[in-house]
């Protein structure tokens, strides 16, 4: 048993369906995912140690000094992502990269945020050396989406008091993906706060079992049946709302309190952003590859690869993967040294993430199109094939797919497109970094090319001497 | 208890997960839907008798003589469809309309199919007078979709022997939607069979409990929790494969045996097709209205109706409903008398069905877009609101949606887009009448306007005297 | 020669390319279209008199009292639209229906707008009895689209002075489609004006030759070559900006001056809106049918109807026509009597128009897809077939398309998708009633179903007794 | 005057509208483009010599030995492409790269194609040293698209006789883009020919003025007005059909005659394919950047950048450019040495080209959406602004766009989306390498990942030990 599994019993208050969960590793909603994480952590100490770690720590904690370092990180992420079909978006590498980014850039940040340097150094080393898992919660509860970034609201996490020991906070943060499984929670703020919203402008890194912190889970999508629901049984990373009941955050863990500029500086820190987005793009590739592989399997086993429209779907899935790969590769190659850290180019990462929101939806639609009503004609279970031998015969397909394999492949495909976990992922990929309509708009707003295009547009006319 | 519910125990062989289900009404996978059907049947004898029946029989058995009769049928369908969010696509009206159509057109059909007239008259009267529920199974198992309509295959339902009592058949038929709940199975053939495929060219109407017939169900999507899963708990109509183990079909129930022309004539009978498609379009309207209503509720409760793109989504959902309504209305108004039966215009019904395959997908996408990540931030259950009073406060929304109502609305929306039942419906609406890519192609092929357009194209040139 | 053609010389100030056009009927930019209109007007007095007129006046002037009257109007519109491929969107029926609508509803409007009844009666009778052509200009120049409806702007048409004779106005109105060809200009206001914008809130109906009014044309898309450019040579209806240089509008022609409420009342008058939109939907059908016919011709002559994706495109074009037809038919059937006038249901017309903006773009894309690079391999002219006999042989196709016919068909298709006139139509269909993104949003805003859906959404929850 | 311009009078038989064009540089249909090419050639000998040439020859003739060489080629292409908005797709670099590729790979090709090595060496050196312009014609006339690659047809270019001097050929080839302007024609074959089609399996490189060769042009899209039609006046590169009237091809210029395998080997030569596709992707980037710049200019000058949907369009255009850039960059970085030549990775280039077919259509749609009806309200010409001073005032916009600049920008935008040249480009980008539906299908067919995905799909199941 890993140390991590023992730490699950550290007193964290995980709520499910109105009840406090005392034994996470045995609870229906969590046990499959606990096994998965356990497996991944064992890879790190076992056969995959060299690929996954650097000087004893997971590569997500490495401060990259070169393109080569970025590639090592990429490979480490890819191994875990491939082992989980890209379905575990928050295996801590993402949040660890934020921590690592802040640590790597601590001098520059420390110059404007008092005490930052010493605090982040202590926190980072503790996380790294103890191999702690973490997640980030940055958003307010969706109450009124249209106004969520301009008004203060009873539900928003805010400082209600400052004491000698620390700050006392009340309110909620979301989406704390994977929260029941992690050791540390990074609390930050997605939106730029105004002066009137000072109370909301905070950044903390706290242990998951901090008194007064409640991890309230959404409905579980976990299944008990790893044979027929191969994804739902193992990869529901869970999403949670964090409710703070006048929790005391000790000063040591308070990176920013009531300081809009400092909170925004951390949230948009180029090193932390570049490193964490780098990870999300690597995971995206695994997921798109899984979708492509399933689509291929379905098409071959149903023998429909002769149709032009099916080939078009498959070609599109290949092109998706190559496009995101090219954007990742180019982000790395055009990366640059920032305060001594080698970081990938965020423009290409941003494009990759924006495209990802579309591509996954297209991938799911391709599985629909190719699987078609055949997905509803799959035997309910392998038992069916025993009881009704006709099924065995009828359901056998070409290309080496006997009826058992074909049943399992269809089940896997259905778990992607037909389970609640699958539906959650369709939403997640589209919305995890906010509403894409507004993200696209922001992307435009901040893009450095904007100026270049305007100059081009006016130069066209200048050339004509007008 | 209705007679129908008693008939569930008539010995039909319903298989679920490798086991024979002996008490359907109490089985987890079926009991919610049994309640729903019971409720609908009680409406018919109770408060809604006048709207739902004609001379004691359900209006789906009425042979329409006028536009007025079609409108009465429409209203009857709409009442049941509205009561089930349009989620029950096979509440027997569809298959009953096929039976009614054959009955109504029995003289013309009987002129070319020996014994047809007497047989269908007896069957129809029995179904109508005993208020039997039924379903249709027309397709072969999807083995190799690309070849399924050209080759004979071990799994296809075929005549293996003829005896004095009837024909003995072996093989499978699908998709038998709602089969566990019905009294009668209409077995027909989706594809035109060649002479070489004579053995496949059959049409029967048989009792669900006929010896040798096995109803093998797909994985159940039913939930036990009607509060949090309002659709899955009540409306999983189930899909099944019918496996025939050398079942004997008595001659009285054999409408066609080994006769490609006759089987195709029944499958494409204009009266049966027009009446049954008429019903599917009415149900489609209920479903699209439900989607629109949920999207409205989500948009209002999340207060995002100020965004242009949200309004566009909502406007689109309204236009969908109006478009399908207009096609239905026009199909009725341009209907015509066919051998004494007043039938709606199939061209407009066909267009409505083709559009429906797109529209439902757009509707689901609209709920995604509007609900966004908020759908994953819904409290796991109403209990949550009790245990964490903060939730109650945070989750309350404008427009009279308190936190309980908003939670329930989000749950309902999620059941549409995030449950396995929801995913099944997304597939169903797109594929229930075959692959839309090929349907569109066929639609083109058979369309009477094809000729008109060619004439127009050449007339353009003729006018120029070339 | 028609009276109309003589009236072209009435002194109207038509500007083209910086010059005043004195002989419109002979000018390169206008002469083809003058011929076309002349032909249509001759139809009305000649062979098609019965179908096109009622008691001597064109049917666009008929005040409809019944569904039957609407159908007569529809047929009259269809005849002219078919004769021009639906490319002439403003053959006056549209603007005449606005005038007819105001006239038909004059009592109700007159009750709130002083002198309205007498004025519109005189104007309408004059237009009807003299068979005058007209157009509408309702929009301000696009200066800053985002602010155009909230701010007053130097370029906007406004009252600068009132005198005993009438009002003196300055500024511009657009898009005055077909203005060079018409006798009367209906000047109205697309946006609701605020009190601060009183000067902009005017409605006039003026002769095209009113002193101080300048009709400034856009670049012409007319061709001289009716053989190779069959649309551009005959159907460029032209768009123009109207510039008013302190023009005096006599009181008799001033329906509203500086009165935001009254101007808005006329702009949104249900009778005028319903009748004029009725006409636009009829024309849309002709245009979509033309696109479908050309697509069919291309597909047949290039022998590509065997491809699934080509059939899908063709099926889609058929469904477009049927959908718009169904919406038109339903708008008529669910029409109702309004102050004694039988008007079609605007909801279905609105949906038809909104869909039209999408459908035409899809139609053009279908011609692209089907014609493909073949459109660029068409002989430059019929002469080519004489000079290079090889072309004659190579370019002959199946289905009775010899090389001459095929060349002409491809030229016609290219005129739809490759000429400037074609491009103008692509823009026109999408934007003629404003930005569709905002139109959709408005459609949502005003839609009566909005309330119904909200009630449905809340009733869902009410049923559950919460 | 360049040598090239003199060579235009070398006796080539260019036909336009049924007439032989004797003075190309002065003919309406060609003179603007002649000026453009002249300008580009002067850049090469003048100020841009260093960027455009290597050892006296244009960089398109360089055999690349390294990544660095590829980057030099890229830069040279970009300079010409930027100078022509990416509208000149066939400035010979494409066809020169094919020639260069065959030359670079001559040893390997010569090993299987007799005499190839010596012939290509002579041809290449002549082209390079004399700086000849060229184009490729590979396709048969579109007669029956669906059968064009399986049947022999009267119109197809074929060997009719072999003599001592060479082969005599008859028939047509297309699309010979830019043919009137070039010195050499590369005749090859797009489809794999069967043994029965031996007569069609030829590859030649011939001078444009070879006796018996006729260059028959499509309709010209050239304008005379460089101020108002800035693209059409300068960049109509023309498309032509080549008709061979029993032309004698001397053996020296016959690379392949009647040899399906050899013709296919040349057509699919990895070096020639990689180098020529490399150029097309560079040009694509220029074009997408031009579209983006124009869209930006329109949005800013119409002041609509505040709308979410406009920002989304603009963000999308930026992402397009970054995506294609990333694919190009990755194709270069993952390039490899092939027989001593450093060639880019064709997979990423292929994806870039496939995406390009979609992206350009999206770009055009974005200009439509943003320009909207404003594009039809542009003054017909700058003269308009003189004659009607009101226009000057009304049409002035923010962001430094006075009415003259804004008029010119709108004209430029209209030339992209509203001129026949613009329409030709919309078709060209989509279809220049064949029907994208079939290209996508082929892309799937040949893709090396296909196997990997299947292995992944089956490994999923293998892991589970089934």
C-alpha cells in the first residue's frame, strides 16, 4: 500500500449524498479510482521510475531549463495519460505545474508579493519531497454566469476576518476536480477582482484536511463493473465543491490575501500558465488518440470502412491528433527562457486548448456516427454470449474481432459516449477552462497578432499611397 | 391493476443479463417503466377517455376517413407524448398504426397477397378489441453494416421449415424497442430481399409469449431514483433483440412467408407508412418542446439570456418546433384519400423525420452550451441542500427558482444529456430509421421532385432555344 | 413601350460612378434589368393578366379578406419570381404590400396617428391605379454597426426644419434596393427611436424624382452578355443609398414626422409586416427551387449522383424547399382576421425567413460541392466549342446534355456562385433583414412561446409538488 | 523588360474567347498579371536577391540538404506570397519543386525508369539556369467525375503513335493554372493507370510553344481598375485546358511513355511531393493571414469588435494561421533525409493542406459575417466621395480609417469575397488537389497511423486478457 493511500484517512471531510465518507478507499463512489491512482503511483516507483521521475521526484516538479526538460515532462505525462485513456485530467501534474511554476518564478513574484518567496519555497519542497497530490479550485459557484465576474455574492469564498494565526474564510470554490483523492488544495481566483472585491482576491495552498474545509462531491459516475464499464469503473476523477465554514488559513499557507493585483499576478504568471497548459495539451493528445483508436476499431469490426463518409470521419480524427501534436511541438520549439526557466510558447498551447474543446466533441460525434445503432445492439453483458450461443455466432465480426472482443470494444465505446462519465467528459473538455465563446473572445483580445493584422490591413492601403 | 399488467406474466421469455426475468413488474430494470405505462393506460379509461379513444378503442386503431380524424389521432398521441417528455417512442401507437394501415388497405393488399385480408382482419380486431400493446422488429443484427442488405447470414431470421401448422423460423430480429412490455410482436423486413434471400422475406404478427421466442434485452438504463433521475427512473422503454429458436409460427399469424415482393409490398404500404410516420412526427414535437423548455429554464435560472449566443440557441429551438409543426400540419392539409383512407402526405412527414435526426442533436448541444459546467456543479442530491445550508443559499437563482427547484431542473437537464438513457436517445433519434447518410441518399432517390428539377434545369436551357 | 419605361425619364437623379445617369434604359448598368421589368409588366397586361391582377390592379394591391385571397397573391408572386429565378427580390410587391397593409389597417392606425387615414388612402389609390413601382429604404448607413441604433449621427436622415409646405430633411437612407427603377420611395425607420432621436423618427412615401433626393448606386454587377452570364445580364436589381440634400417633403406625403411611437407603430404594423413577409417567403421558394434545379442538372451532367455525399446534398436541397413551403402553407392556414384583413401567421413566416438566411448559403455551398473544379473547366464561351471541336466532344455529357447545353448550364451555375451578382445575393439573403445573429436574438425576445416554455419548465417541477 | 516578358512572344498558342491571343502582355485578360509577374521577377534580381536566390538561381531550384535549406525556401516563398496576398498559387515554385524533386531523387528514379536520370538532369539545369517559369497539368477533363479514373475516354491525353523523333499525342489535360504565362508545361497523370490505360500513362516536360499544343483559357476574371478591384486587376493567374492536336513530343522531353508504373512512381515520388507540398503550405499561410488582416480591418472600421460573435470569428482566424504554421514547422522539424535530400514530413503537410480546404472557406465566411451588408453600402468608387461630400462624412470610421481608406478596404474585402476571382479562389482552395471528400478518404487509406490505431484498439482488449 502506498503512503498516499494511507493519507486518504487523514481526516479530510469528503461528503457524498449528504453523508460524510469515512473510508474513501472502500466507498462505492471512489474505490475504483483509488485503485487506478495506486497503480499509477506504483509505476513511478517501479518499472517506469526512470521515465516518470527526476532525482526521486515526479517530473511534474522539475523546473525545466531546456527544451529537453520539457520533452521529458511531456513523456512522463504521456505515460500516465495513455494508461488512463486521457480520462484523468487532474492527476496532479496540472496543479503541481502551477506550484512548480510559481516556485520557479519565485524571485520575480517575490519582488512584488511580500513573503511570497519563502512561503512558496517551503510549500513546493514539502509537496515535491512528500510526492503530494493536489488540485486547483479557482472558480466561484455558477450562480449567475452573466454577472459572476462583476459582483460580490454571498456564496463566494472571501476573507471574513484576519487574526494573528491567519485569515478566516467563508464561502465556496469550485470545480475541485479530484479533490477527494488529493493532499493539497490550491485555492486561487479565476477572475480579476476589483478593489470592491478585495475580500475575494486570495491565493492559498492548504492541506485537504484543514479544519472547516468540506469537500462536497457531485453525483458519482462510478460503476462496479470493470468488465462492462471499463472507464466508469476506474476513472471517475470526481468533481467537488469546496465549502469553507469559517476555516482558518494559517499565514504560512496564505500566498495572497485581499490583494487583487497580487492574486491576478499569480493567476496569470507566465511560467505557471505555460507549464500547466503544457500538461493539458499532452493529456488531450492521449484522449484524442483513444477516441481515434476506438473509432477505428468500431469501423473495422462493423466493416464500414468502405464508406466515404466513414473514411472522412476517420481521416478527421487522425488530423486532429496531428494538429494538436504539431501545436505542442511548435510550442516547445518556439519556447523561450523566462527568468531562467525554459517555458513553452503559450500562443500555440492556447490554440491547442481552444481547438481541443471542438475536437473532442467531433470525436464523440464520430463514434456516434460510426457506432450508430450498433451500439444499442451490443449484448448487455458477456454472460449473454454464454446463455444465447446464437449471439456468439451473430456478433462475431471480421478483422479478428470475435464476439467477446467485439462486445468489449462496443462497451468501451459506449462508456465514452453513452455513460454519465462520458457525458461529463464531453462537458469537461468543452468548458473546463470556461465558456469557449467567451474564451475565444478573450483569446482575440489578448492576442499579440491583433496589432500585426491591423498594421497589415492599414499597410495594404498605405502601399497604395493613400 | 390493468389487464395489461396481468398479461406481463403470460410466460414471455424476457432475458436480462443472462437471466430469465420472471417478475417483470418488480424487476429493477423494468418496474419504473411498468408504472409509467400503467399510468398512461389509466388515463385512457379515466379522465382522458374522450381524447384518447374512439368507440372504446384507442385512437391509434381508428381508420381515418378525414383530416378531422387525423387531427384526433394527433391529439391523442400528443397527450401521451407530452406526459412522457416524448421519451417513449414506442408506446404502441407506432406499431398499431402499421397494423391499422394494413387493415385499412386490406382489400388492395389482399388482391395480391393470398389470405391476407382475412388474416389481418382477425388480427387487427383482436388487437383493437383487447387493447393490445405491440412493437415492430424489422432489422437484422448489425453484423457488417455495409453488406447487411445484400447477403444471407447465419444470424438473420429465416424460414427453416414449413409444416402443416405453420412455418418454423430461426435467427434474430432487432431493434425490438419496448419488447418486454408488449403483447404482440410485428416481425417484418426493412430491406428488399432478392430471390436468393426468399427465406428472409417474411411478415408475422405474433404474441410475445410464443414458444421459442426470446426477448434479449440490452443493458438497462433505469434508475431507482425518480427524484434525481426523473427520466431514467420512468422512461427506459428498453431495446431488445428477438432470438427465435426454431419457433413455430402458426399459419394464421403468417402474413407473408418467403415472398420478397409481398414482404416489400407490406413494408412500403403507403397507408401503413403514412399513418405510422404521422405518429413519429407528433412525438418528435413533444420531445423538441421538452428540450426547448429545459433550455429555457436553464438559461433563465442561470441568468444568461442576455448573451447573444444563448438567445440564438433558444431562438433555434423555437424554430425547430415551428418547423416540424408546419411540416406536420402541411402533411395533413395536403393529405389525400387512398383506397378510402385519408392519409397524410408522406413527403412532408419524411422531411420532418429527416430534420428530426439533426434537430435533436442540436437540441442536446444547446443544453450543453447553456447548462455548461453548471451541470457539473449541481448538488449531488436534495439531501445536500439539507446538510450544507450554504448550498441552499448559493444555489438559489432568479426567476422564482429556489435552490430545490434549480437542483431538480438541472437534474432533469442532466438526465437528458448526461445519463445513459439520454445518450441512448441521442443515438435513437439519429439512427432509429437507419443511417441518416443513407436515408438522405434514398430520400433523394425516390423523391418525385427529382424529375421536376431536372425538367426545370433543362427547361432553363430550352427557353434559350438551344 | 410601357408607361413605366417612359416614367424612367421623370427627372429622378440616379448617380452611377460619380455621374448623373440621364438615359437609364440605355445605360450599361441598367438596361438589362429594364428589359426584364418591361417583360414582367407586359405579362401583367398580356397572357398572365388573370393570374397577376384583380380588378385591373396588380394582386399586390389586393386587401386580402380570406385564405383564398392570400393564395391568389402567392400565385401572382410566384409567377414573377419563377420568371426571374427568384433573383429579383424587390419587384415592388414587397413595398406595395407594406403600403397595402397600412391602407388596409388605416382605421386602427389613424386612431393614433393624426391625418394618417386620409393620406394613406390617397397615396395607396394613386399607387394602385397608376400601377406604380416602389421600394423601401429603412436603414441608416452602416457607420458603426454596434452603435447604430443608439446614437444620433451626422449621416442619419433627419428633419432639419418644418415649414408650412412640409418638412425639410437631410442625411442618408439605405439599402434602397431597385431604387433606380421605381416610381415611389417608402422612407421608414428600422430601429425604435428614443425621444432624443425624435428627428430621426419619420415615415414618408415620396416620388423618386422629388427635388433634393439623390439615388447613389453601388458598383454595377450587370453584364452585357446574356448568353454566358444569364443572371447578371438581366437581374441586377441594384442597391442604392438615398442622399437627401435639404429635400422638402410636402405634408401630404409625410405620414409621420418626429414621432418615435408613431414611426415604430407603422414599422411594426402587424398587417403590413405579415403581408410583406408573406411575399418574401414566396420569392425565397423560387430561389431555393432554382438552386436545387441547377444542382440537379450539374450532378446529372457530371454523372456524380452515385456518390452518397452528392445525394445527401441533393436531398437537403429538396428538404429545404419542402420546409419553407410547409411554413408558408401553415402561416396561411393559421392566419387570422385582423381588423377585417386576413393575414398570415407571422411566427411561421419569421421562422421561414430566418431559415432562409441559412438555406441559401447551404444551397450555394451545394453547388460548389457538386460543381467543384468542373466549374473552372467550362469553356470560356460557346465560341470555344466552334473553334476547338475537341471541346465539343470532350465536354458532352450524359442525360441529354450535349456540350452546348452543358456549357450553358455551367455558366448559369457559375453566375449563381461565381459572379459578383451571385456574391451579392449570398450577402443579401443573409443580411437583408439585418444581422442574423441579432435577428435570432430578437426573435427569441419577442416570441410568444417564450412564456409557454418557461411555464412548461416550471410545471415539470410543480408536478413533482415542489 | 525581363527576358521572361520577351519570351511571352515565343509563339505559344494562347486562345481566349475563340481567338488566338498574339500580344499577351497587352491583352485585357492578361496584362495586369503580366505586370505582377514582372514585378516579382524584378525583386529577384534587385532588392530581394539574397532572400530569393541561391548561387544565382531562384531558391525553388535548391536541392535542400538540411532543415536550414528548407527554412530558406520557406522564406523565399513567403516573400512572393505576401507580395500577392497568397492569391498567386502557381508562381512556378510549385512546379519547379516537382522538377527539383525528380532531379534530386534522379538516381533512385533512374534505377527503374530508363534514361530518366540524363533527361531530368538536362531539363532541370536548363530550367534553373534560364530561370524558366512552369506549371503542371495532371488531370483529365472532368467528363464524368465518377468514372474518370477507370475508363479511357476520347478526350484524355494519350499516345496515338510512336516515331523515331518521339511520341505523338492527342487529347486534353487540365487544370493548367497560369499556363499563358509560363515557359514550360509539366504533363503528368493524377490517377494510377491500369494496363488497359497504358496510352494515358505519360510524363513530359515540354516548352509552352511546342507545335500542336493549344492553351485554351477559361473566362477571364481580370479587371482594368487597380484602384477599386485591387486583386482582380493584378492576380488572375488564369486556368487553362491544354489541347494537344497530334503534337510530337521529342524523346528528350519524354520522361515516361505508356508506362503506368513509371508514371505513378513519378507522380508519387516522395521528394517531389514533399517539396512541392511544402510550398503550397507556405502560400496558404500568406492567404490566411491576408484574410485575417482584412477581417480585422473590417471589424475595426465598422466598430463591431465588441460583439462576442465577431471576436470569435477573429479568434478563429488567428488560430487558423497558428495551426497551419505549427503544422509547417513540425513538418520541417520532423523532416528526414531521403536519398541525401532533406525533405519535410508529408503527414503534417497533408494535414495542413486538408485543413486549408476548410479554413479558407471559413475565412471567407468570416468576412461575410463581419462585413455584412456594409459591403454592399460601399461607395461604388472613390469618385463618389468627390461628387457627394456627404458620403465622405458618413463613411468615415474610427481607428484612423477615413472614408477613402475605408472605401478601399471594403473594395479589397469585396474583391476577396464578391468578385469572380474571389469565387474562383474559394473553389480553388477547396478543390485544387481533387474532391476533398475523396481526398480525406484517401488520406485515411494511406495513413501509417491506421495500423497503430488498430493495434491500440485491440491492445485495449488484450490488456484485459481476452
